C-alpha cells in the first residue's frame, strides 16, 4: 500500500515514515505541494494523510484557514481519483470539553469562528465516500513539527520557565502509537474493510497539561542523573484558565477497538520509551557522557 503524507515534516509524518522503514507492506511518500489531478494520478497512491494542527484554537487564523483550504482542495482531488483521504484533527475542536468521555457521534460545536471553519471543512470531507477522520488527543513526540516533547525537553534543559494549565484535563497521545494505529487501519481498509468514518484515539489516563509537563521534568531529571548529568532544569508554573472548574477533554476510543481491534496505549509507557530513546541518542556511550 502506498500513502502520501501532506506536511511530511509534521511529527506524525516523521513517525509514519520511520515506522514504514521496518515494514514491507506499506510505504509513505511526502506530498510537499498540492498536486494537480494528473500528478496525483501518476503518483499511484492508495491514500493521502493530512496530519493535524496541534492547537488550532491558539494558532493564527490564517494558518487554520490555509490548512482548511489545502484539505478542501485535496478532498476534490481525492474524490475525482477515488483515493482515500485521512484527516487527523486535534480534540481542541471540542472547545468546551465534556464531563464524560466524548464519543464519535458528538459533533463539535465551537464558538470560535476559526474552529468552526475546521468543522465545516470536516463536513465537506464526510461527503467523500473514502474518508477517515481521526480525532486525536494532544500529540507528543521527539522529532518533527508540533512534536511537543522535543521542544519541551529543550526548553527544560535551557532553564526556561514552562507555563501550563493545571485545570485542562487531556489524554496525551504518543505520535508513535498514532503511527502504528494508522498503519493498522490503512492496511485493513486496503484489504477490503468497509469502515470509513470518524474515530477517536488518545492515550490512556486523563491528566492535566501541567501534570504531564511535571512528569516529563521528573523523568528527564532521573535519566540525566543516571548518565552523570546534573543540569538544572527549568521551573514550572501552573496556570488556571477555566474559572475554578477544570475543563475535561477526554476522547472515547471504543469504536476504534470494536472496528479495527486497536487498543489505546498508556502514555506513561510511551513517554518512558521516548525519553530512553532520547537519552540513548545523546548519552549512548560512556565516551559520550565523558565528553559532555
């Protein structure tokens, strides 16, 4: 199966490309620019994947509108060529959250005009018979655009003060886990599964963004101590932004399990694996530790 990745430098694009290096049943190629119909047909792709904007509620409106324009153009092209189109989108579309886990049948109804444009574009995508909308919790990874964890590690090691909301409850989501899930979904669809539609995927265990950052700092400090480093990490500052009532944004991922057999992954385990990988990259040998 051949898939094209719009915005291949996004952390999800990086994770998908890296995962495919160890497989022979699926390939991912970059789609750097919007193609015309003839070019797209010549590429011979089975699917096009559009990674998410990390936090469209705080992005510049022009960035969100450009994302929507690009997606809408791809919708028209993919419908003409009968190519599957997979759109990954941030859970921040659910602007007000919910007291209980949010299932796939719940339509986002944001007040923000920019977020409403994303919802409208999503409705256009649903008119394409071969579409998949994958709503995701906040992504974290080491590499690529919008990776969160990589820049967070750099900021902590640089002594910066990290400000994060302690009254926003989310489910951090490993970009590696999303890449593995997408591979499984795509291969099942390519094998004849007729299960197009909207799905949710996020990590196991709701937690505040502030607590997630605290866990990263603690585990990073432990690993640095283990390799003989004593760097003073940046301070954390808790923010309250939701008027004494925490906003919960937790996705119900049951349909993904029922339809494709894909389980949620524990973000703490995924985070530990990424930090181990980061440590191996930077302090993989005693010689490297001595040099630093």
